[in-house]
């Protein structure tokens, strides 16, 4: 028994959330300062009102035409001075005008709706890019894409059906109720109102039940979609482990749960449709019986019988879609609520209100007692300090988990430092705009990920608007130009999703060309060659050395052979600096660095 209040509370919360979503969408329909959109909304509402008024008047022409033509009927005169033919033509013209105003309404409002969709989609897309690295590494991309897709479609549905289905239905019901009250008597209105009340109550009650089932179905759909995308993104891994059957079973398991929920929605839909038909048929028959009795008594005409029948059909036709419309509106509100929840996710790293652009004069990078942890229970950096002077190459080495890559993420401000400060030319990175910070730092990661576009697009991504000569010069400097020209489509060759059509070395060279085109004063090399074979690594290392000339470079190294010539080598262990010096000086100390160096030499010898 205790579950009932909980269900009522959940339904109440859903309604509150629904109104909150509607209020959130409203400004897109009535934007501040945009006269054109407001004019379109007003004109669309005028067209809507005109179409409904004409729709209510239309059966009057038909009713009068029937009375004029019906035998043994008292002289009813002519309506508006029109005979049977004139009334029939007026009836046809009125039907045409009703549809015409409806279409005019859609034409006027189309630009308003599409503008709202575009703005919301752009706002969501932009906000997702503002969210922190922490959010993106914990969020499932497939599920995220579905939230955006459903949310935008939900807005489109809500705008169209809430304004152009539910709104017109309510307006039409009010006008027809007034006609029944004044032309006939109050009992006709009572029967119609009771019928509509029972119909709406039944529809909403069953639909609320169905929405909960639909929510489960959508969750299973999202889960199945996520599993499919995750599996396809890891196509090679699936093949390496012969896991096609395993992946198919995982996907089929998710689809089985989706299918079970979908079957329940079909069963409940049949129940909803039959219940609606029962209620509306009872109301229709009741009213028609009342009119038939009036005709037999001579107080009503055959035309009145036709008129009431036309009005009841006019009411029942949109009511038949009420369940579907209500369910879809509820679902749209849920989908839009998910999207707006996404929009309300706070960005962990934000610009200060008075943030200024970063001005790089030399490229000095300084860490002052920096402490940081991805969560409060586990510290990654425990108070490290070092300075990279302009033009210097600083190498960070250490075992896995020592905090090397974390320094790079803090430099690019994927996260803010917990304590201490990270400065560039004396400017705390938290006090400057992220755009200006990112513009001054070039990154060559361990695994360069490319867009599923052309080689030209991926290189030009380093500096949109660069000339063709600049793009080709960057490719030549990265020693990738000749390879590109050997391809059938040259620079127009598509590299595939994540660049999978290229080898590791080719992708890395494209990444270097992209960074060269950006031409940043500060360079971050995040284990840029550790995923490559030795020969390719040596070739690319030479290109990285050329690219590093004249820049401040922080290189995160796995293979120590690549950083022998660094101006300083900083050895990290468990988030602390344990050694600091040149390659030769650190070897002479015979400490942690010497141990790492000797172990790598032994591994290389053992593999020969």
C-alpha cells in the first residue's frame, strides 16, 4: 500500500518537470529582441484561430443544405440567402479554407520551429565541448548521442503537437460546446463534456502507465545502441580476441530486453485503443439517440441530426489521436528533460569573468608546489615544482601512474590544479581564457586520432584558414608530403574513422604536420612515439626534434632513449619529483633514472 503515494509523487514530479521543460523552451518561441520570430508566432496563431472558427462553422452549411433538401420538412428558409446548391458550395469552400489556414499556419511557423531546433542543438553541442575531461571519460558516447538526438526531436514534436494539435483541439471543443449549448440544450453539452472527461481521464491514466513502460524501452534502446557503437569503435580488438559471438550475444541480450518492453507497449496500446473506442462510441450514440428522439417529436430537423453527427465526428477524430499525442508529448518532455539535464551539467573548468587572453612573450612554464587528484581520496601530484625556461626542453619520466600525463592535462587546463599554481610567462592559467591558452600550446599525443575526413582536412585542422602552400609546407616538414602524393586521391584521400586507414607512423606524421601548421610557442609531447616501432620512432623523433627548435617543450617520455638530449629530465614517482638533471648527470647519480635506463637497455638487448 505504501507504493501508491510514491507513484503519485513520481507522477507529480514528472508533471513539475514537464512544466519546467515547457518553460525552458518558451524563450525560443518568443525570443527577446527578435521581432521577426514574434510576428511569425502571432500570425501563426491568427491562422490557427481562423482555421478553427471556420471548422466549427462548416457543418452549419451542410446541416442547412440537408434541411432544404429533406422531404416532409417544415419550411426552414435559406441560410444566408443561399439555396441547397449554394450551401453545398459554401460547405466545400469552408472546408478548403479551414485546411488552407492550417497549412498557412504551418508555413508561417516552420521557420520559428526550425530556428528553435537549430539553436537548441547548437547550444547542446557547444555545451558538451565545454564539459570537463572528467565528464567525457565517464560518459558513454553512444548514450550521449542518443540523448541529444532524442532531445532535439522532442523539441520538434512538442512545438508541433502541443501548439498545433492539443491547442486547436481545446479551442475547437470550447466552440463546439458553445454551439451545442445555445442551439440545443444543456443536456447535450453535459453528455459531450462527460464523454470527453472520461475519455481524457482514461487516456491520461493509461498513457502514464505506458510512459513508464516506454521509459524502460528507451533505456534498453540506449543500452543496445551504446553496446553496438562501443563494439564497432573497438572493431580491431573484437577481431584480435575472436569475440564476435560474445559481442553479438551482448547486443542481442540488450535487444531482447528492448523487445520485451516493446511487446508490453503494444499490448497496452491495444488496451488503450479499445477503451477509447468504447467511451467515445458510447458518447456518440448517446447524443445521436437524443437527437433522433427530438427529430421524431418534431422539435429537431434532419439537418440538426446531421449537424450533431458532424460535430461529434469533428470531436472524436482529434480525440482518437489524443492518447498518441499525449504519450509522445510526455516522452518528448522526458527526452527534452534529459537534454536539459545535460545542458545543466556544470563545466568543471570555466573562464573567470575577468579572464584575459594569454600573452606569450617567451614561453616560460612554471609549476609552483602543484597538488592535484582526480578525486579527493587519491592524490596524483603531491606538490611538484619546476620551471621550463623559454626554448628549453623538459622531459618528464617515471613509472606508470607517477603523474607524468597529469602534468600535461593541467598545462592544457583539462583540469584545474588543486593547490599551488601553474604559470605561463608569469600568468596563472586559471586567470586567462581557455581559448587563448589552447591557441598557444601544441600537443602531439601518443596516439593521434584523426577525423573521418580527408588528409587535407586533418592537417588544416591545425589552423583553419591556412593557405594551400602552408598546409603542404607543414606536410613536407613532417615528412608526410611524398606519401600523401603517392595516394590515389592525394590530399583528398579519406583517412577513415579515427584515421584507421593510415598506419601508426603515418597518423603520427599527420598529427605533427597539424601541430606544425598551428605553430605554437609551447609544445607538449605526450609519449608521442611510444606506440611506434623502433625504426619509425627514430624517423619521427628526428622530425619532433626539428619541430621543437625554438619552442618551450615539455615531453612526457616512456622510452628514455628519446629524451637523452633534453635540457632537463625530471623523474616523477608517486606524484613527487625524486630526481632532476641532465641525462649524464642522472646516470652518474646511479639513482632512480639510472635504474629505469638500465632496465630499458636490458629489455632492448633481450629482444635482439
